[in-house]
C-alpha cells in the first residue's frame, strides 16, 4: 500500500453524518476516504436516545428532516439493514394550558412544511394512552415518526458505504490536517497520509477544534446525555413519548423496543471530557428522571433499571448545527454540532452533504446552519 492515499473526498468522523455522507457520495460515483479515530458510531451517534422524530424541531430544519424521513423509510432497500427502525409514532405531551398552546401553534406552522400533526385533547389522549399520568392534559401525535437503535445505524451506513467502494478506516487518529495547494492533507498515526481536494469535518464534539484550525471558531459546549434502560415488559407502548416543558429539569422522554425494554432520557446533561473521551451519568439525574417519569407515565417509574450510559455530544450556542461549506476555505465542508437532536437528521445530512460536495449545490435549504453566522454575530457584537 502506498504511504499516501488519494480520493475525491476525505471525511473526518465516522458517526451517522460521516458514514451516511460516505454512502451517498459513493452513490454519486465520488471516491471517498473516511477516517475514524475509534469505531464507526462509537460516539454521539451510538449513545443517543434513538428518536426518529420530525415534530418539535426548529421549523427551518423541517425540510432537512423530511428528506431524512424519506430515507429512514427505505433503509433495508438502501443499505440492507433496518437499524431496528419502527415507524410507531412520536407523541409530545403537555401538562399546562400554555404548553398546549405551544403544541397547537407548532402544529399549524409545521403543516406548511408538509408535517401533519394530530392534536389530542384530554379525553382522547387518556383513551388511547392510558399509561399516561393524570397531569397530562393534551398531546401532539406525529403518527409517521418513530425510533431506531442508534448503536446499529451509523455502522450499518459505514458497512454499506464500504461495500459500495468507500475506504472506511477505523482506529485511525488524525494528527494534523491542512490545505496543501489544491488538496487537503490528513496526517495520521503511523505516518499514513491521505489527500483529497475536498474535506468534510463530521467529527461531532471535536468539530469545533477542526473548524478553529481553519480560522472559523464556533461557540460549542460539550456535555453528556443522561440515558437509561429498564427491564423488559410486554410491548404495549407504541410511540416514542416526551413532554413539552420550558425547563430541561422537567424534560423526560421514553420509548419501548420490541424486546420490551424501555429506553429513557432527559432531565439535563452531565459532564463530558474530550481529552479522556469519557462522559458520566450522574445519579441525581437518574433519580430526577424517575421522578418525572412518575408524572408522565407512573407505571414505567416502577420498573427496574438495568443499565445507564452517557456519551460526548457537542451543543451549539444557538442549538443549531454547523452544516454546509466553509466561509473561508474552498473545498472544506462541515456537518457537526447537532446539539443532541441529530440522529433522525443523519441520513438526510449525509444525502445533502454528498449532493453539495458532488455538485456544488443542494436542493434542501441549509442556509440557517452556515458556519458564517458566528462570524457575523461576532462582528455585530
């Protein structure tokens, strides 16, 4: 093997964004090398809740979410695996009248983007979902949303990309990356070097450091989601369920997998360390989750926990991702900082970024996510 490998595109990061971009680039006949420090899907893409939801998103993100939705429905056809995707619905509940108003307003506005939501009043929601607590007075149902297994999705895209001819190189840390003439040069451990005229930074919570190297710093914080799973019980719940609240300390969401276990999260985020690549579950968060579960679904709060976990996620200051071309360096692109809500978007991000890199444009609007917004904000300040 040559000491230097060439391709049309280098992708740094093997989460669901990078892996799906590699897959869709190969569908367009573009050669690609994906470099992953650990294993594909090992970081945020593999430790999140697994929500495959459209409702509740920033409205300008819905076109991207709709594009991703169409891909999720075709996973077995596209990549040969379904990643345990269940189109079982997504229900957002409300405790207070003002929360109901928020849900109703969102439903009206989302309709303009093609997302139809069903509002359920107190009687309807109690009849259809008797497990919900007495504080729940209404809900918004996205019947075509669902959930999937995050531990399976990114590796499945990576395997499909490899079968299509992408070079997926795991356990390879990028030590330095720079623009060298017309090419980007990635120098890795062991003296290996990779070159390409295009580069995609899809390195999640480490994306800000790479952007800063190219003169485009962004305000990103690193935190760890607080997740857990219960013992299995008969499969009866159906949709992924969450609650619309103002305070993150009251947030709670859960879903049931076909094996019967209930995956849950919410009530804040814990510490994470980029250097040691460790994130921690705080016992007080788990206890808070079960207090909130007792409000939202009392029966679930009585179950035994069999495992808790966290991961390292990057949260942008404005809660929106960095996605699109660099504002300073030709051939450079970004897809990181999805702030805890990127899993459903992942395949859509991959398709859009592949289209953008291969053709120079995309049919899905992504302007609100441009990295240049931070430079503009700094200049205005």
